[in-house]
C-alpha cells in the first residue's frame, strides 16, 4: 500500500521549513500553522480509515494507516505541520498497562494505585512495543520528503503529570481526584511513577527523533489543576529533565511544551523547562503570554475550538485578534485545545485563508 501526497508543493530544504523556523524562535510572517487533533473524526476520510482499522489502538499501531491519517489534513489544507497520529496513552500501553478505547466513553486503563503497580511497569519494553509508532514516523517523513518538503513532522508524547493522571485514575475525569490525592498522600510513590514516566517518555521521544520527527511536543493537558508548588514539582521539573536529556543527544531539535491552564505560571514554565516554544491554551491572553515569556521563546495557539465550529465573522474576529497580538514574535498559529468532532471541515479552510493573509 502506498502512503503519499500528490506532488504539487515545491521542494524546499529542511532548513527553510517555516514551522521549524518559528518553533525554533524565529519570527516568520504570515505565521506557519497546524491544528491540534487535525487528524480526526471531523474529517470523513479519517472516519473511513478509522472504521476499517477495527479499533483505535489498532489504528495507532498499523503504520500504513496511521501515516495515512497523519497526511490527510496536509493534503486537504496544506498545513505547515503534520503531527504523528498516535495518543499520549500509548506510553503506558507500551509499558504494559492495560488500555482500551471504549466507543463513546474515551480511554479506560487498569488503574495503578500502589507500589506493586508502579514496579510492574516495563520500561525496557517501550521501544519494542512502540516500534510500529516509530515506523509510522518513518513512513510519514518519507512521504513528506518526497512530495511536500515544506511540511514539518511533529512527534509527541504526554507529559509525565498528565499521563500519570490517567494511569492512576484509570479514565478521563474533570478533576483527577485519585491521582492528585496520591501526589499529596504518598509523594514518594507518585514520584516513582513520575520518574518512570520521565525515563519512558525521554526514550520514546528519542526514538521518534531517530525515526525522523523534526520537532517534539509535550502535552500537559491537566497541568493547570495543580497549585504552584505542585506545578513546579510535577510539571516544571520533570519537563526540564526530559528537555535536558533530549537536547544532550539532539541539541537542535525544537521542543514545544503545552502546560494547559498554567495561567500566570506560563513565564516560569518557559524559563525553567528549556522548551523552545510554549503552546497557549484557550484561556491564555496572548498579550500576557507575550509579556511573560522571553522573546526568544516561541508561542503557539490559541484559537478556541468553538470559534472554529462557529465559523464566519466570529471565527474571523477571533483569529485576527490573535494574529494582531502575535505579530513580530516567533509564533505558530494553532487552536488552544484539540479540534472538536462537530467542526465543519470548510471552517478549517476558512481559517487557513485568514491565517495565510497574515491578519
Ligand atoms: O476513536 C477515535 O477516533 C478516538 C479519538 C482520539 C484521537 C483522534 C483519541 C482518544 N486520541 C486521538 C489522537 C490524538 N490524541 C493525537 C493525534 C494527533 C493530532 O491530530 O493532534 C494527539 C496529539 C492526542 C493527544 C491526547 N490524547 C491528549 C493531549 C491533548 C488534549 O487533547 O488535551 C489527551 C489528554 C489524550 C487522551 C485521549 N485520547 C483519546 C481521547 C478521547 C482522550 C481524552 C480523554 C479524556 O480525558 O476525556
């Protein structure tokens, strides 16, 4: 089976890719763009492959199919970035934790609540079990190189804190009481889980970089639930450790961090983790971020996915405000959270036109 794009985009050298330049700290205008969850259920072509795959994990671990859905939004919209199609929960899965994606109810894991559960995690199996995901990276990069050499391939993982939330809770939650409780009641145990995740995540991202990922993103979707002292301990410190290790082996690979709902701690996160770009959530004021985050650190974001569903004048006004606030900065246009499955695909095309006009 062939995975590819039709040849139309002009060839360019890797050094000239707008997204890589922007996430590395250069102001590029109009800004490059991609959208979180740009491959997904709002696209009929995704639903078609998803139905054939027979399960979400099967889709993530079948390289031809995963590469195909990674490329779909590139074909349709000409985004500047392709993000590996996988999930943050594939790291716990690769360490041997039971995981399933139940239709309509999201991820379900066999929860880990004690020392034996943490000790049973198989860090040494991650590379082997996740091999099909690295193969997806290789296939996708080869397809992008061949036909549309201006598009950057973004690899990713969840950040230790957010992944630990799911591992302990066993499912999605509004407040992750059990996981956050463990961080207070038994910080030694929670710390062992976080350290295991730091090691697994570093290795998993290194393997993606070796397979051809050109930038790496760390998703910390639940970071904003933590009080400042806990945010420093479970978000900033583990992220800084991962970034340091990645940079030792790949000094020039840009890293994007997404500390969702970090609020006023966004500046400290930017300065202390060493990420090259900080992704802003929907609640972040881009003007505040521009003042709190050092000028050599890129920003990414942060259109509300609901504005994208609305389309029309509401979408245009929101997008233009963000563009106006970010002009002159290293910046990547994106959403402030993942695209919703009821999003009309033509509204994404409208957004691309707005951003390409530069505001
Ligand atoms: O059946 C399906 O189609 C499942 C829907 C789906 C998709 C399309 C899930 C289940 N994961 C994904 C892909 C995915 N997840 C990507 C792929 C690349 C892209 O196009 O962006 C990425 C980067 C993620 C990251 C992810 N997964 C996050 C972090 C970002 C965020 O949204 O906050 C989180 C928290 C997850 C967990 C997860 N996986 C899937 C769902 C429905 C959820 C959320 C569960 C919950 O807490 O309610």
